């Protein structure tokens, strides 16, 4: 039986897999609206009858969880069809491993990690294609991290320190991966399954802890005028996210579709002048990431409508729903360093990696080794393609090269260095502006250059594309790294002998 989107795809001339992805994301909006209509402000009677309210509240939490589970499974089935069985198998077996090893939770973590890694990589192998393909492995890679993180939270619940953190009540609700993620007991299977199939997060993220999901289920919404103000600000944020998402996807369709990475392999591209090829290469690299920005922002809008990203009331009196934002468009578009990019792009996956991988590698006693391990994990998580490994390797090397470049700039152009101080900025505003523009050019070019290899996937295709511009990015990168040996060494401090 053909998927419903296949007929629509033929009618409007849009690839079926992409159309199904977009529709699944958009369907999360009415699901979120239905959740708010059914369950928002439904706990008003707690103070009137405390005993009855506890029972009602427990029933309400159960009903909320069932709504999330059923609607999430429905959307997952709509997207994956019968291939949803892969997600169901890994959720059930992972939960079973945690249940069996309740008293040996380190073994539970090992079992869950091995199961999900082997299952995901096996899926990549079976579904391997020369081009980027949308299939059940997309949801599986999100689920893989979610279950791995859940198992580690379950393991952390055995320690006394983690128990204290978990039992500590805080006025701030946890967001993404806060300090109180540890799970002292194994939650019910229905809650874990609902968490895994969260309607607006199972497809392309965002990642967040089970503790956040559990806190959100039990969260007693505000009432009266405050609730009305909060709702207005919530809808405003949802509309802003949706508008940004539509904008990025529209730009992808209007401009990016005419400059795919495959164009870099064509004879038409090769016939252009060198400077023209450089400009087109930069543009192609930029639109490699635009589609991700679009779907993440659309997803963020639906997530904000559910309210799970609610951060509370800020000092300016505004209610913030950006707790699970996966991209910061303004920061991303104006980034002047690789660190800015990391902090504004795929935010929650980066936080997941920092929380569950980078910090867990402290036993290596080397920040560089921890960074290498984390980036290697992320590369493998994406799949077997050559482009994934070289892109994450370049990210690591670019971070190193960026620091070296900054030192050279401060040595050779001290006026730019002094322009960064608050006092001199008032007198040399134009110098600071030039510095930021140049930094933006270098940062964006670095990102988009690496992005081409990420999208082309294979070594042969990447080689052809980069050869067209004479590997200018690679040469610049390794030249900078090599120049570190020419930097003046800081003076060695001699110990005074008393």
C-alpha cells in the first residue's frame, strides 16, 4: 500500500521523503494544540480538596502521558510506516535490559549502548546509499541518543550524590540536561516509551533528559491573568519559531535548490573562473545547513507549544519558552568564532554530547583527548560515510587553528587587539567593526567549506569538489596549524632561590 504522501508528492512535484518529513513536523502543531486544550490549567482544584486533588492529579499525569505516547506513536508510524518496528524493538529491549540489571546498572548502560549502537550502525549499513536519504534511520539516530542518555541517568541514580541532587527540589525546572537528571528508580515502561516518542522531538530532536519530561508531566500550570499573559507570550514565541523555519525552508527552495552540492561536480561549475567558483562554493556550503535550520526551527515551534521548553519568568517579566531551542538564528548568522557556531547550531545534541560523552571522558585527564573522543562518537553516530569523519575532524582542527590565527592577528595587527577593549572601542569603533566582519568571513567560510564534504558523503565526490578550488581550505588550515611553531613562546618563569 502506497503512503498517503506519495500521491501528494506526485501532484506537487516534491520528493516524497522530504514531504513526509515536513508533514510529520507540521502535524506536531495540532497535536500540541490538542494537548493544551485538553490538559492546560486543569489542576485548579488542588487547594479546595487536597486528598481528592492528589488522586485527580495522578490521573491527569497518566492521561497526559497516554496522550503523548499515543500521538507520538501515531506520528512515528505516519513517518516510518511498518519500519516503526525498529524503534519499538530498541525501546522495549533497552527498557528490559535496565529492568534486568537494576542492581548492576553499569551493566545496564553497557547493554543499552551496545544494543543501540549496533542496531543503528546495522541500519546504516543496510540502508546505505550514495546520497543523503530520509529513512527510518533518521528517527533511530535520535532514539539512539535518547536511550543511551536514559541508561546513564539510570546508572547515576545509584550514587548517594546523585540521589541528593534528584531529591533536591528546585524552583527552576530542569532543561535539556540539568544537574538533576539522575533516576533513582526505573520509571514505568509507558512513561519511557512516551518520552522516546515525544511528538515534536522523536524525528529531528531536540534531545532532553527523562527528568525534564517527568517534571513537565507533573507541572501545575499557572492560572488567571498570569496564565493569560504567559499564553500570549508562548504563542508569540511559537509564531516566531515557525516564521524563522518557513523563511529558511523557503530560501532553501528558492535559492539552495539551484545550488546543490552535486553542482560542484559538474562541468558547468568547472568552466567558471576561480573566483567565481570560490563564491559559488561558499554559497553551496551555506545552503548545506539551511535545511537543518528550517526543520529545527519548525520543530522548536511545536515543542514550545507543548510547553516543555518553558524556562520560567525572566527578570524583565517575560516568560521564556526557549529552553529547548536547537538553533539561535541571529547568533548563528552573525557568528565570529567556531565556539559561537557550536553554541548556536544543533544546541541540544551538543549539550547531550558534552553531558554524556565529553564529561564522562575526564578519566583521560586531557581536554584534547576528551574532545577527540566526543567528535569521533558524533561522527560514528552519523554513519559510515567518509564525509562525516572528515567534517568532525576539520571541526576539531579548525578550533585549534582559530586560536592560532587569533594569536597571529594580535601580534601582526595590534591595533585590532586594542580595538577589542571597552575603552578603545569608543574611539576605534570602525576598527572593531572591521575586526568582526573579517572574523565573520573567516568563520562562515570555514563552516561552509567543511559542510560541502559533510553533504557529499563520499571521498570521490568530495575530492572532485575540493579539487575545483585547489583545496584552498585544507591548505590554509594546515598552514595555520604548522605556523604555531613560529609563534613566540611565553617566557619561562624561573623559580627564585631563597
